[in-house]
C-alpha cells in the first residue's frame, strides 16, 4: 500500500500581494510606536491630555490609556484591522489571494472586538482612531477626541506614575 500523499502545502501569501505604497503603510502600522499612533499621542499631548502607554495588564495592551477618565484610545491601522470607513483606500483587500487575507484579517477584527468588549466590561470607555482619520482631518479628529475625553486638565492624577 503506498504511503499517503503528503498534504500539499499551499504557498503562504506574502506582502508581494500588496501594492508597494500600501506595503509601506502596512509596515508602518504593524508594530508599536507607529506613525499614526505617535501622531495621536502628540495631538493629545498638545491638547493638554496626559496618558499612559500600553498598559500590559489591560486586554489587548491598548496604546493610550487615560486612567483618570477611564478611557482608552486605540489607534488601529486600516489594513490590518479592516477600517469600516467608506472610501478608505487602505482597507481594500489585496486582489491576490483575497480569501487568505480575508480570513487572516477577520481574525484581527474578532480579536479587536473581543478586547474592546473586555475593556468595556471592566469599566473602560474605548475610543477607536483609524489611521485614515489621522491622515485626513486632524481637526475633526481632535474635536471627536475632546468630546469623548472631556476637557483636559481636570483629571490631574493621570500624569503621575
Ligand atoms: Zn481607514
């Protein structure tokens, strides 16, 4: 009896699926201290808010935490986290191996939703900033953040360790 055929390994998609310009964006949004996240931190700081970074003890290790306001600001890359904004060019799936990408990114979205639900059930308020909001209209984003967080300079203890 012949040995069973080895399962055929599907080639693993790589970033050659993704056009060069978008790949640069994706590389920028993959790690910590990414550009959009830095931009949001700088924006919040300039507005007078003080915050903590990446609380390891919170679900999903959120980027920006304002403990005194029970608030979390989560900066999400549009491609990897499937930005819902209509017209967001960075959230378009690659044409190549679209199914693989769809499945992979769906897991990211699931994880984001689970983390957000866990944060909220622990009493945190979560504000999601999409990368494209940072790139397009910072004035509008600043206003939304201020509406969500409340006036700066009240919850002083945020600046303490
Ligand atoms: Zn977007």
